C-alpha cells in the first residue's frame, strides 16, 4: 500500500487521482505512527519550505519519514516534497530540512540567466534524464510541468535528471531508495503518469 | 472554457452564448489532444448554482492530468480552498480583486502565488486601456497597465489578460496591451481573446511577448487542431511540448 503524506501543504487529490487512474489505491496519511506500515511513501507539497517543515515537525512526521527512509522502501518527494529531503533551504530565511540527501535549496539566481526569464519557473519544460529507475522505458528527454522558484543544488551522484531554465538545474534526484522530482508528475499528462507507474513497480 | 449552469458555452464579446458541450467531455478531449492547461470560467449567474463548478472540477480532475485553473465568483479564501481541495491547481480571481485588492495578498500568502491567477478584462479607451467588470459591462475606471503592476506586486502568480474588444472576434489578440503588460511585470502573462488562426497564436508569443496563449472557440468548434498548432509553433521556433 502506498501512502501520500497529508501535512496540510497542498493538493493531494491530484496525486491520488493519478494513482487511481493507474489502478492503484493510495492512502492519504496524516499520522506519524502509521507511516511504518506502508510499502511506499510519497511526500507531496506546495508552499513554503519553512511552513512545511513546521507542519511536519508539529505532527512528528519528520521523524517518521526519516525512520521510513532507513527501511529500503521507496520514498518519493514531489516538488516542495523533494526539496524537503535535503539539508536546508534559504527560502524566507534559513531552514533545516529532513537531511536525507546532502544538498541545499537555493532560489533561481536571475543574474546567472542566459536570457531574461520570469521567476517562478511555471509551465512545461524539458527534462533530460541522467538515469534511475523512475524513468524506465522513457525517452531521454521529455516535457513535464513545473511550478517553483527554488531548486536543488547537490552533488552530481544524486542527480537523476536536469532541466534548463536560465541555466541548468537539477530536476530529479535519486539516492538509494529515496527519489525526488521537482516537476509535478500528477500534472504532466502521459509522461508524468508513466513516472508514477514506474514508482508503483519499484 | 466558459461554463454556465454546468455546460460549456461560448459567446462573442461576452454575449450571445452558444452551447459547446459537457465540460468533463470537452476537458478530456483537450487533455487527450495535447492542450497544456485548461481554464474554466464559471459564468453561472445564480449564486445557488455555484457549487456546480466544484463538482465539475472534481470530476474533471479524476480524468485530466494537466494543470486546471478555475475562475468565476471566487470571493473568499474558503472558495479557493474548496476548489483546490478537489484537484484544481490555480484559481483565477477578477471582481473580488478589484473590489478588495488585499484579497490577492491573502490568497497568495495562504495558498502560494503559484495558484493565484488574476484575470484582467480590458477594453481600449482613449489612448489607453480600462479594466472592465462583469463580462465587460462595467468600466471600473482603473488603468489596465497600473492595475497589472499592482496585482503583480501584491503576489499574483500569473495574469490572464483578456481583451474584450478582441474576444470572440477571431481577428487576433490585442498585441499592444499584451506586450506592454508582459514586458512590465515579472510574472507570466496569458494572452486571451481573439485567437482565430495559428498565426494569431504565434503573434501572441512573438509580438505580444505573452508567456502563454488561451483560446476557446477555435478549439471548441474544431477549427484548429491542437497538435497541428503545436507543430506550427515549433516550426516557428517557439518552444512547445509535443
């Protein structure tokens, strides 16, 4: 059984709908005590990093996610949920993350952009796959839907895919049983659904 | 998609509505044909029927996996919450923002700028453009460019800019106001109103400097195929998802 963590940070229904279409029921789970019983866990999220960590901590979900990550069972962070997997973010001040993967979250540096672009980065953009089983059976580049102003900066060994917006940035990460996607697979039509299908198969 | 009493409708210059189908079926067709986003504008007149749109979105979100925006009659933070919780990704606010601009700040703070789209309906007046309300019937007296700057400053994540002069005419977007606003604000601007050909949509991106283009009639009545349109735009070096 797959759990989607509900910590009051955004729309879980679309993720649930996507799995339902793929024929897989998922549970919306808000209790830290229950997390250990799932085969797979998804950490979604829309909003600000600091608020999200506060919500996770106040319900002890932070500890429960860290414990779950040690079990070898797959954990997938989507958008803000992916950013939370890292050590820290500079969004509205310095905030500590879950620290499951080494790296930090930084704002798009518009001064480094190769052309004038607007932030947030909103819309469809190409993803260039590095590797990783989330992208099994998919082409090396395809479009997914993004909405974000911050992105991951981490060591290349954790990079599963990159994209380009003003400059090259990390759009997917993978470390052992921990997966992260900056774009929203649940809003990315056929390619997004294929990624979620691959997650089901892990 | 303009939705009235649970049906997709389309008019010219916001009047003379024609039926264009069931919203769930139409949305599913666009999802399958390669549309990048879908926007619903609820133009139901009576307040009692307002819940209809929430149910429609709920049904659409079960089958459609591209971003959904919903506008029309959104007055309170609870209205936004009701839509987001059934699978809508962004809400589009218009009159409520004009009546009480703080509503933009409040929505952005609670749900994030990325889901607050401010719709601005404009008409040429004299040397400039005025902001209109209620489907083009009420002139607010606000200057379109000043209002666009204010909504961006207050935390709107996108501007859905509709030219009421052009809407439904199929004679092309109002490129001048689109380009002026798009060059000024640092948030995406969606050009709307007047799309009649592939060239018009190309112009919205090049001459109009728009970040996205919205069209209704040409897709509802199958005058332009979405896949053909995207191939055309790609051939003109406009980045599109194929």
